C-alpha cells in the first residue's frame, strides 16, 4: 500500500508541475513563428507608424518576423475582435489605443468585452493633445477662453475631427469641467476640420500635438493649452489645461495587448523586450518625433490604466450622450 501511495503522490505532483514546465518551455521557444500585430487603422497614421517601429525592434530582438496587419473598420473594433478571438499563444497581438477604452461605452453592442477578454502586455507611448485656436479669436489663454465662452454661451464652435475620438472626448471633458457651452461641429477627418479652423468657420479644436505643432510654429494656429498633466517638451511655454482647471488631464496612449489566457511567461517576455526598446535612445527620439513620449509600465499597471481610462471616458460619453457616426 505504501508503494502504491508513493507512486500516486509522485504522479499527482508531476501532474501539478507539468503545466508550469510546459508554459515555461513555451516561453523559452517563443516566438516559434511570425507574430502578427493587428492595427485597427489604415497605414501611415501615428498608431501604424509607431507599431512598425516596435515591430522592427521585436523582429531583430526575438529572431522572428513581427508583421503589421492593418484591419481598419468600426472604430478599431474589427481589429480588436480579430485578436481577442485568436489563439492565446502570443502570435497574434493587438496594437491597442485609447480608442479601445472609449469604444467600450461608445458602442452599445460589441461581440467582446475589452477589459475582460484582453491580456495587457505593455504600453509603448503617451500622446499629447493640444487645444488650438484660430489666431483671430478675442482670447489668448485658457482663462480668457472660459471667460469669453461664459459671456457668450453657444457662440464658439469647436471642431471634432472624428466623433468618439480621443481629441473629441478631450473637448467634451473640457466643456464639462469648465462649465462652458461650446457648439460641437463634427467632421469626418482632420483635414476638413483644419480647413474650417484656418478660415475661422470654427474657432477652436483639440488635436494631436504631432499634426498641429508645425501650424503653431508658423502662426497659423494659436496654442492655448496641452491636455497632459505636465507641459510638453515640444511646447514648453504652453501651459497645461490643468493649470487652469485642476484635475483636467487627457491623452492618447498606445500599447500591446494579447487575447485572454495568453501564458504569463510570454506576456512577461514581451513586456521586458518592449521596455528595453523604450529605453533605447533611437526609439525615444523616434517616438518624440511622432509626438509621443515613452510610457514604460508593467503588464499589471497597463491593465489598471485600461480600466481607469474605460471608466473615465464612459462617464464623459454618457454625460454628453455621445453616439458613434
């Protein structure tokens, strides 16, 4: 009986250890084939360019191609669903953005729950937005804008380059926290919004710093404030909006997520390699050129960021009753 019992204990102990050993072995051999990073935007945009910078680094570091696949559609939901329903082995990843946190509340019916069905891997960078104005406006600062808007409710037009975008919701958050009545003018793209901003048909707009900085430098646009909690290195003399409205903060972010149940050993391996990339001077410079700054977080902290952003933008969307186009 003792011999039988000992054999049974050895078998059960081996069974308990086996999954851990297999997962560890999988992480050691990962990636065993090309890794596909799915981007929910067309080629050439900021998210696509940053994804390709990271993909090249990972390909060189891990010895397998990291291939970018662009699958735009439904505000990134097509790409997101593709990844979240993929085999959780680390070979299909999503290049996630703030849109993923926004879409959870913006769309009434999705075939997935982003927070529940994703495994956060690593953040890549944070994107600064800037509140810009046509230079002809009768105010030059955020306090001046708020005072003018309160004295002239419904008289200022604010452009929204895309309904439900990070820049649009930054404006909605501003309206709510400043207590001002601004007329929202929706567009189907930033080029049309810029044309009307330059002509004065709309007076102000929240935009990505990357696409506005040259217009600010040439005087075509006036920078009133940046949305991040600290001033931008590219516009050090432009105050944050939070300096006038305490607690105001908004920004875009980019990162990598995997399907739920992806082995933690693979997630840790990817997180480590991406964070090494973010410390590389060449990668830092490239992200800076693209209007971002490296955002190095653990997988767990990235998960907390996603949860916090999902809750934050849910309140803005419901408070303003925003619906997708």
